[in-house]
């Protein structure tokens, strides 16, 4: 990739990851409600889904979805339904388990939650398909190679930001410990419902 374009590309990524979005909301809510370890597991899932979006957009799936509004709507509705089901599952789990059991919540489930939440968001795929090609130049080698390098940087920068958000949210959650347990219990389900509504309204 063109090294001269790298500072501009990184600046654009920083601006994107500083804006509130579904991934940020999920990582922060998980960190505040369940701690740093599970928020980092969620971040890993989000990062893997971002990597798949890069690959899929490079393969032309983003262009296909942009050209077929019905397909895009179908994915949006499926994604929103998944988020609503997930919100109910999280809430039922919190009501059913005691504090000790909740502390042993599987990191695997949080990883899967982060992965599927990002993967089922068609806007993330379209973003990769529209954003990355702007930094690909025919004068700097094969377009696919450049695309993959740009995508790798996108995933790594996003994961770094999510780690910061996870750590900060976990510290806030520790300060809330014992003072706002009802808020913490409802925080993640509420975020998931809001994310579903935003996905349908977009």
C-alpha cells in the first residue's frame, strides 16, 4: 500500500472508531455489566467479524447487497431479530443465575455474541466495500493485496479501540458494583434492543 496515504487512512479510521456505534455500545455494555475479560472476548468476536467483512467486500458481496435492496433488507431484519432474541436470552440468564454463576459466564458466548452482532450488521459490510477502495491505487500493485493490507489495519485499529473501551467500561462497572445492580442487569439487554431498533431504522 502507498505509505504516503497511510496517515490519512489511519486518521480516517480513528475518526470512525471514535463515533458511537453498535460495536462500541456492545463492548461498553458488556464491560460495564460483566467485566474486562468478557468485554475483551466480545471485542475478539467483533474483530473476527470485521475481518470477514473485509474478505466478503473484497469478493464483491458488498456491491451485490448494495445493488439488491431486498437482500439488504432481509439481512437487516434477520440481524435485528437476532439482537432481540439475544436481549431476551441475556435477560433471562441474568434473572435465572446467581451472582457466582454470572461471574463464571462463558467467554465463548461473549465472543460469539460480538461476532454475530457485527456479522449480521449489513452496514459494516457496506462500509468496508465503500471505504477501503478509496485507498487502493492501481500504481501500487495488485488491488486485492492492497485491499487485504488495508483491511488488516482496519481490524487491528478497531480491536485496539475496543480494548480501550472494554477496559474503561469495566472500571466504571467496578465502581458501580453494589450501587446500581439493577442498572447493570438491564444495561446489556437494553443496548441490544436499541441496536436492533437502530438497525431496522437505518
